[in-house]
C-alpha cells in the first residue's frame, strides 16, 4: 500500500485595499466639520422639526434641500452599544472600547462613535456620556476623539423644539473646511483557492496555466475553479501562451499614486494563445498611439518578478479579427 499524496498547499496572504477619496463639501457638511474643529456640534432641522446629528443635506421625508443649522450639546445619552474587545489599527482607541450610538442633547437622531470605558460592565443603554475632544483638531469626525462617561443628569426638557441647547446657528466660521480626503482602507487575509494557487505558482516559473471546462471545453485564464457557463468544476490544467493577442485596450492619462509608470500608457485585454478568456496587462515597447486591436504581444519578466511586468510586440503580423472577436 502506498501513502496518498498530500494535497498542494493553498496560498494565503494579507491583502490591503485602500483608496484616498477626495470630497468637496457643501455648506452643511462644511459647517458641521468646521464646527467640530471649533468644539461646536451642529445639526440640521428637517421639515417636520426634527434635529439630525450628523446633519444631512436633503430632507429624508421631502427630499428638499435643508440648510437650517442648530447647535446641540456635547453631552448625550447612549441609545445602544456593542463592545469591541479587539480594536483594529486606526480605530479611535487602541484599548478595548464600546461602539455607541449617542443621542446628543438637543438632537433627535444618534451619532456613532467610540466610548472609552474600562469594560462592558461599565456600559449601558441610557447612560450619560460627553464628547472628549481631540487635542489637535483639523475639521474631521476624528476631532471627536471619543465619548466618555458623564455624571451630569439629562435635562427632562431637552426636546429639540424647547431646549436651549438646540440653538439656531448661522454655520459661519473663519477659515471653513471645504474639502476632505477620506482614507478608505480594507485589511483582510486573502486565499485564492486551489485553482488560482496553481496559477500563481506557475507564474513564479514564468508559465501561464489555465483550466479547461470538461463540458464546453473553454480554457479559463486565470482559472476560476468552475466554469461560469456550465457550472461544473474545471480540473484539467492547460498551459497557454506565452504570446497572445490584444483584443481591446485603453490609454491611461492619469498617473496612479505609488505607481512608477509615466503616462500616457496602455492597458489592454490580452487573449493568450490557447485561452478562451482575455486577461489584462500593460503594453510596453511600443508608442502608446501605435497599440491596436490584433497586435501580437509576448510577456516581459523582471528579475525575481512573480508575474509579467508588461507585454511587448512580438513582431508577428497582426491577428485577423475573426480569430479574437469572441474574446473582446
């Protein structure tokens, strides 16, 4: 009896997806964020008299534009909460804390933020809290460092219509914040699965491997593990390329952050010989305005690279349109 071969190891690696989103602010959001910089919390009054904090620019009932700003208190009441025992990087606090929804005095809606508390036993719905302001404030939601417990009892007359803590405000500040850059970021562990693990391992050997559907016989590159048309597993591995054909392309004129490539350059869909699905890659070794559909290309590998750096013309005659038209 012989021992069964162990299955190949499936790859796993940390993956970060991030995008700095630049947003210009209208008068309402500008006033709100500038107010936070000045330790002032502003809400907006809707058509039915409710005060919304954070403020919105359009009435949720009528969809009309709203501009009636009011100032609310820096203290409020927890309406609900959840304990976060393992803070992640760039969250408001580095130690365990509670995520809370807080209805500030003078407001009808709740704002989400962190509550600095020693443990979940110290947090309760209905508890009183106050804003802890950041030392350095720039006009962002992070100007509220967090909430902290407050022993001040709630005012029984703090309805927004009657409370002096919901006072009209003109929203005028010196040097108002007019735009922000929001750093959207997602950290997670990615596993490409059995099919793409084989594909990635083959790339490290400067080979491109796809998988064939046993039903329709299409070869998918990169492989997906199953045929999206037939719904059956693809297990037969097929080496394709290395050369291929440009099926379609675009000219990139905007320089990407942290990408050391001079613009303009061309990104293209490339159908490798033997594949029934085009993959994408950068085209080099030719002026950008000479790239065309049907251009025959081959991969260019860098020393130690795990995938082609770009594709360049092979010098062969262009492929006939009928050969690649189904792959566009």
